[in-house]
C-alpha cells in the first residue's frame, strides 16, 4: 500500500499571502516588512518547488494587510512576488509587486565614502533599471546593483 503523504499549512481567515518569493530572499522579505517584530500569526515555507522559478518561498500573515509602500519594498528582493489578499478564507484580490521610481530609507549605498554611510542621513535612490535592479544614489550618484544591494 503506497499512500502519498502531504504536509499542509492551515488556511488563514483574514490576511495576506506573499507567494513567488525567491527562496534565498525569504528572510530579506521578512526583514523588509518588519515581520520579525510582528505579533501576528506568520507561517512561511522555503525551498518549495516551482515550475516557473525552480525554488520559491511563501509567507502567510494572518490579520495583516500591507500598504502600497510595503508592497513596493518587496519588489527590491522579490520582483516577481504576488500578494493574495484573504478575507473569510477566500482570495478576494491579487496584487503584483512593482519597483517604485524612488527608494527612500530602505537600501544602503554600496559606496563606503557616501555621506549616507558616514552621517545620519536617510538614503535615497532613483531606480535606473529594474531587471536586474540598479539604483542610483541621490547623494553620491554611484550605482548600486542588485548583487551589492543591502537592505536596512
């Protein structure tokens, strides 16, 4: 007798499901959204199979709905992520993340001589390219590319 065993995660009654996160960026998304300091029920899975992306991660956050600014932040590390808004156990809305034109106070300039790395100044970048991500620092005008991107 060969029974297929499956593990399932309980559905949430109200909240948000963030799907199609690159598996290696799961904890960056958790940090960007401040979920590491959140008291809501949070369920996440990583290294899940995905035909489109190879390996992906997913986050379910009960009783939390994100503002557009937070959704845009996700795009920095998970540009293909999708958000499913859940109400009474049903998906009532689907949203795609989009990279905003400006990134303020989220990313760190890779230039060690930049004023933002030496004084208490909020970082500000213009997005010059989305895939792969490239950000131009408002202060030193250096370009930070995706592989050097540090989120704070």
